[in-house]
């Protein structure tokens, strides 16, 4: 039977520098995130009052708390219509809270595409309440944005209650991160 002595393999026996000389640069190893932004409702916002959807067009603000700072250019917003600063793959995570009264529900729908941001439904989440209580919806989506003219929006359908907003905390809103170029 064969055996290896303890000094048979060591730094002098394996000249790694001669076998693996590296003089180049590493490419394709990843890219630093260039854009992070966070928006929220700064005050309570009424629901649609029935099962129809209405654009959440008021009370939007960029998170201005001490523990957050946007990175990069950031999104722009006008009457609830959001615009990306550049093309790329964007991850959007959102959470909306509400206070419901009696057997009602909160539905949030995100729309994407076109100049008004309402070409196609991207995601929808529903939460119900059996009495006066808090409800919330949470969802996440990754969008391939090939034209900054394509915008996005949020719609709510809340039969009897309000979306919770607060200028000091992220009760209802979203975080948007550019994860890569197109």
C-alpha cells in the first residue's frame, strides 16, 4: 500500500506562484447597486369607497427620516405617477396598511407601462377584515424597464376605511432598487 509522508506536499513542493500567476483584473464579478429610493404616504388616504380601484395620487413623499438617504438620482413623482431615472432591472417591494371598519377589504394593485403608468397590472394583493382592525398588503415585483417613458402607479380599492400614512414612518409605501442594467 502507498503512503504519503507529512513533508511530501508543502509550499516548496507545490509552486503555486509558477502555476497560477495572475496579472489581470477580475471582470463580471458583479456591480455595485447604483439606485435605491423609498417613498411613502405622509398622511392617511381615503379608499375608493367601493370595489373599484382609484389611483393613489396624493400624500406621496420620499422617505426623509434620519436613517434613510436615497442613492443615485432617485425616482420622480407627479400626482401618484412614478418615473424611473434610468432603464434597467428594478425591484420594487411594497407594503400598505389600512384601518378597516366591518367586513371589508384592502386591495392594492400596481400598474406599469406607458406615459400614465397604467398599461398592465403587475401585481395585486388583498387583505380582509372582519371588524374594525388593521389590515396590510405586501408584494414584490422585478420590472425590466427598457424605456424611462414607462411609468408606474399604485391603485387601491378599499370599501370602508383609510390607507395609513405617516410622515415619520414607513406605514404605507415602497422601496425601489435598481438591481442591474438591461
